DNA sequence: AAGCTTTCCTGGATGC
DNA sequence: TGCATCCAGGAAAGCT
């Protein structure tokens, strides 16, 4: 997509310009910023109804959702990995943004205008509307009733790795969970069963900061290097969330489509450009049908 | 118009 | 041999 085209055309243009109008895939920082952006506007508010215009996202939106949550008050907005959990009395709405999903808080008057064809769902409150837009429809909106038990036991959440900011996320954990495994460390990070929230962009960035080659077998990385990697992951994600925090106001807007942000990347989307540390050309390879960027001099 | 994106699922391979 | 785990590849949809 744009990555390829832009990369060819603007190879030597500063990162800021190159990525200024591009919409990054939602990874953990984007989801967390979304959570912080919408939470103050919907917590303690009563859902009036849910308008579903496109029932088929990645999975079907449960039929009768409006009846299930209508009249219920939102008590909390949490996040688990890249899943947003909107809690009401009877259970949880589980929302995933997929690749192109966004949630925005709009004034209720927005209901009077025709939504565009990608604006699939409106969660309608008294004064506002939480609108889900997702052109590629890889996102999801699901329902987990309280009767069915804790939402953490939902099939999609049960097998997720630890949260990167929890005390459980340690170098020792990464080390233990990768012994004997031949999978490339980049792939192991993306799999999300050790630590959640590290997507394609932040995997490349974190590995650069930890000076680890993305194709290195996860089982052949020493504990001391996982110490660096765990720290790099936390730092990278925290920085991205901090940058996103400055754009929170964009979540409440009648027409703004921004709301995300751009970290200054060391390697991501910089194929052929000089490494910001050593000056050698950044390389691009494909792992598991996805692009990886790294510095052949700094990373081993 | 083929490549790019995320995640879950499938099925073959591997290991105890 | 059987069961569990690992890991590569495929699918979904829209954009350029």
C-alpha cells in the first residue's frame, strides 16, 4: 500500500513529512490512546441504543446487541492487548480496531447527517455518539455476558500474553517462554502469546533499540539481551502513548479523522535511508509476509 | 493491479 | 503411537 509507493518516491525526505498524512495501524499505543480519548466521554453515560448498519465485520456483530446494552450504563473502559473492553452492568462490549478501525466521540447531532459507507456502528448516548468506522472491516465488536464469567476468560483474550506494562512482563519471562524455539524473535513478538501489543511497527523499533537482529531465533537470545529488549519494548510503547496523548482532543470532533500520531521511527519504513545511529542503510526484509526493517550494522 | 496491512485458523512437522 | 506444541501459510477487504 502507501508504504511501498511513498518509500520509493520520498526515500530521502524527512520522516515527519513522509508520514504526516498516513494513518498508522492500531497497535497497543493507538488503542490505549483511543481508550483514554473515549473513556471520559462515555463512562457513567447510559447507552440509549446501538445502530448497526454493517453487521459483518471480522465476525458478525451479535444480533440484538442494541437490546442487550440499551438502557445500560457504562461503568469502565478497559484495554486488554489491543482489545477495548467497554463494561456495562450485564457484561462487556469487546471492540477490536483491526487494521483500519477508529472510534470517535461525536455530538449527537451527527446522527442527522448520512454516515459514510465505512461508518458501520453508532453507540448512541444521550448527548453523544460513539462511532465505529472501519474501511477494511478487519475489526470486531463482540459481546460477553457477565453470566458467561469474567471477560478475561473470553476465547479471544484467554491465551493472550502479559501486558507490557505489568510487573509480570520481565526478561526472565521472555527468556523462559522462548527456550528451544526456532521462530524468529520478530515473529515471536508479533504472535502476542508472550507479550501483547507489539505489532509490526513497534516490533521493528524495539528490536533496533535492543540491537537484536529481527531474524535471530528467539531461543538463541541470552537473558541479558532480553533485559534490553523488555526495556526497549516498554520505552517504545510508552513514548508512543505519550505522543498520542497530545492528540487526545482529536477524538471529539465532528469531522476530524486524525486522533493518532507518529513516533519518529529509527527503522520502520526507512528502507535505504541512513541509520540514525551508525549511518548505514536501513534494510527491509519480509518475515511471515510482513515487512521488517533493521540496521545490518547495529543489530545482530 | 498486485502488494500491503492484522489476526485467527488450519494442518503439517516436530518432539517427548 | 499419541498428544501437545510449534510454526508457516492462507483468508478476509479496501486502497493505491
